[in-house]
C-alpha cells in the first residue's frame, strides 16, 4: 500500500530541542539545516526553518533551540508548552546527562503538563569511547517503560553526519503520524478506537456486504486512499502475507476484517504508521480517531433556546433497519452485547454513561425493545444533537446527515398556534425530597416499586414512548430535578426554554410536602413569567394509597383555581395506579397555551398592562377627538371669514 500524504490542516510542525547544557543541541540543529558541521555555534540559535520539501510529508518544520540556564527557566517552559514535538538531548560521552532525562527533564515535562511526543536523542556519538559501548535498547528500555510519552530513541553525530536528518524526520513523523492513538506498545496490539475506525472503513469498502474485500474492492480502497491501483500480482502478494500469518485473514471471497486489521498492525509494527494514518484521514478521522468536526454539519444544528432537534422519519426508518439487523433472533430484545455491536464502528458506545445509561426501559432479559432503542436515540438527539448525528454517521447512515434531523418550531410560536407538532416532549419533574419523583420515573420505565428511599442527588432522565388514541406515538423525556438543584436551575434566564411541560410531584399524605410543591410551582411559574418562557404545569399527588392530610382537597382546589391549572392528578406507584398520567402529560404538552399557571405577581402585572393599554387607548381616542374638533373649527372659521 502507498505513500502518505500531508495530513489536512497541518501547516507546520514546531519542534523544540531541549536538554542539559553542552549536550549538542545547537550543533544538531545547524548541521540538520545547513548540512555542514559548524565550527562556531552561538549560545542560542534563532528559530530555524526547514522547508516543506525537506521530508516526504511536505510539511515545513520550525526548530526552536532552548537554553538550560536557570535564569532562562521561564522562557524554556513557555517554549515547551508551545511545542508539537520535543527532542530531548543527552551527550553519549556524558552518562550523567542521560540520567538527567529521567531524574529531571521527563518529570519536568509532566509537571508542566506538556503532552506531546518526545524523541530522545544521544548526540556526540563520535566521542563515545569503546569502553562505553552499550546497547541503546538496553539503556532506554526501562526509561521508555516509565515514560510512555517517549516515541523513539536515536543516537547521532553532528560532526560525522550520522543520523542527523533522521532526528527531525522522526520528530515530524511523531506529530503527523503518532503511534499513541493507534497502537499499544505494551500489549503490541491495535488500540480499541483504532480497531473500531478500521472496522467502519472495512464495512464502507465492502460494497457487496459479503464480509470480505474482493480484489476489485481492495483495488478501489487502494485508489481512494493512495491514488494508485494495485497490480494483480500485488493483490496476490498482500493476501499471501496475511494468509501465511493468519489463515482466517483470507477466505474464498477475499480479505476478511481480521486480515484487514492484521495488515494494519503489521504496518505499524514495521514503523509504517503513515500508511494507517493516510487511510484514517482519507475517511475523515482526526488525531483522536474521531470524525473531523467539518464532517458534522454543526451550522444546521443552530437553534434558539426554545427549539429542539428531532430525528426525521428517514433517520428513524434507518434505525429500525439497524435494530432488525442486530436483533438476530428477532425477539424484539437487543441484548447489551448486541447494543455494543451496533456501536462497534463508533469510537465508543455513547450510551454507556449517564445520562443515557439506564434512561430507557429494559426488557425482562435486560435488553432494549425497538421502542426503547428509538427512545435512547430520541434522548441523545434532544440533549446532544451533534453527538447523535456523529453516531448516525459512525453506524452507517447512508444519506446526507442533514436529512437525519429537523429543528422544531419555537415554543412561543406553538403557543400562538395553540398546538405543538413536536414528536419528542421534555418534561421537567419538580418536587420536594421523598415526594415521589424517582418513583414516577421508575414507573415510566416499568421498574418495580420499592419502599426503600434513597435521595436523588443528581439530575436523571427517563425516556419512553407514549401511545395516544388512534395509535399515535410520541416520545416523552422525564428530567428529574432534585429539590436542592432548583435554585441553580432557575438562576439561568433560559433554564425553562427547553421545557415543554413541568410536573410538580408531592406526597399527598404529607402537608409539608404539598406546601413545598406549591412553593416550587410558584417559583417556576414566576420564573416563566419573568423570562417569557412560560410552561404548562400539572400537579401530581403521589402516594395515593396513603391517607391524605386534612384539608388536602380544599387546599389543592384553592391553589389550582387561584393559579388557573388543573386539580392535582392522584397516582400510586405502589399500587401501579398511574391514572394515565403519562398520556395526560403529553396531552398538556401538545396544547402549550393551556395549563399555564399564573402567579399573583404575574396577574397584577397583566392587570397593570391592561390598565396602561386602556389608558393609552383613551388618550389616543381623546387626541383623535381633539384633532377632529380642531379641524372642524378651522373649517367653520374659514367659512365665516368667507361670508364676511
């Protein structure tokens, strides 16, 4: 397979040369640039530039010389932090300078949090006596074990022009084609993220989806990556190399995924990292082995704070197909290992951590139904649309990424239209501690009721499909806000912009729980009135299996009537009596102009505005009468003058 190309976007490589005084830093730089050994070297060289055609990758190099004097320590630290790669020097005839690498220089780099590849270079090779001859590998192996940032080690002589150009070639190569993201030196295996990327590339090149790259597909791959076809004899040679080492790497249809991965491991082991990096970059990967930002249409995701992003029908149909493909036994249960397999061509599974982990309903077998699978996607698209789009691309979405998502209308426009056309609704769940919020989320996900109470300290999500009359399905996202997190949430002006509906859950047997829920309702409603992000609200009276506190009916009726919203909806998670609560939440979210609570302050403000508007109307009417009267007087006066 062919030569590498200049990685896109890399306009230059900055290599900083550091090490103890007298180890040959300046002589190394001058000899590399001028190709002659200098007789007189200044104490500190100015930045030295190697032209772009100096090395095959055609990327210019700037080499920075540094001073090891204590008074220059601050300037040295700044240069180290700006480096793309570091060349650390020691003198081959001064063993103590080699020891200083592990006792001072490498720990200093860690202290400064300099995380770039390091090339360790032994200078003055010509001055080392015969009695000092020792294997470089033997000397450097323990240091490289301790300091994994060391990319390679090399010894050179500026005086005798031994391996001078190689020093900066390796440094540049470590930046343009780093080993770290691809290969684990300790286990001598490809790193997981590299395997996932190469698997995706293999699948994209396997046009007939038969699990192997035919000779024609191999040739297409070669042309795409290296702009040159493979000769038939070369294809035979490649397959023979694989088959000799790994029988399962080739079958009657061609090169298998196992063989494809083996080839890349072989390239890396032989130091040909540029081959694998060229392949990755041709398919849009960056140095983190993730798709480059310019492949994700971020501009299409720009939206106002009260707009949301949803998957289109086209994307949902694609995901249905993915589900059916990986649900191999067709039991509507995607097991955890099958979910991992779905994302085996992404850098990692996006659902292994919060907020997605445990956010959807699990089947009796611990897997995801189709509805739960689509719900997880809906949640990811709502909370992090760029990540959702990225993962759609990773798992093989065939269309234009823009066809996979749509931005919804602003909520205030929905309120004017008195109807929301969203398919995914986000419901904020407020309420006092031990009021029944978590039990509501658990019941939404079909989890059994538990009497044990553990307070919620962080926000958590639950997402599921809610079926409405007529077979219409909507996705509902419940976001539980811990009681002590409400103040922080409401400290942001736009905190309610993403909220389609809010519910306030309280323990119907506890008067203090009810009072706290009403306080939260007033706080949230007031915040909505102040910011213009008013939301429909419902009150949920949880623990209906317990006796209500005295005066509960009168209190709840008064609050509901005063604020202009529905009476509390009684539910009992313990008795699995949910009173169609989730359907009621969706129905209220679909009609965003209703169920909006009104505080006393908000009501007074509206009355004040009405009064002002009425006054302005009287003023304008009075002004109009005065103008008409003045005009009539002028006509009368003109006529009288004429008659005289």
